[in-house]
């Protein structure tokens, strides 16, 4: 009977509790990753912000006077620029859209002197 009273290993209850905790952690991780990948706006927001900022900088520096629309190098984002004259100012409107869902990710409006 002395062999059964030794505490050298894990009991079945300790093993089951650790398996349950591990299962909960893995389940929460899968749910989090699935949520991130089901909302591409969250993943693409940084790239969309950079593209829109670059387009506004280009429009202001080169004093372009036409509208434009193009896609990024991967082809999943469309950048639309519209110039709207308002008196002695131009309103530069840049919108970045996700191509799959046609949702706007980022939209900026800036005023610049003609």
C-alpha cells in the first residue's frame, strides 16, 4: 500500500483540468484568428491609410487637376481620387475601397489652394 501513497506523478483530475484549460485557450485563439480574418478591413486599414496619404501628398505636390482610380500592387484595394473645385480651393477626396466587398476602408477630404 505504500506505493499508492507516493506523490511522484500527476493525478487523473490534474491531467483532465490541464486538458480542459488547454482546450479553452485553443478555442479562444481559433475564434480570435477567425474573427480577424473574417474582417479584412482590420488587416488592411494600415495599408489603406498609407495609400490614401500618399495619394493626397501626390495631389498637393503635383497640383493634379483630374480624377483617378487605380488598384494597389496586390489588387485587393482600389484608390479613388476626386478633385472638386470650390471657389479658390480644390477639395481632394481620396477613398480606399476593399475590392471583394466594395466597402470603404479609409476616406480623406483635404482642401488645397488652386
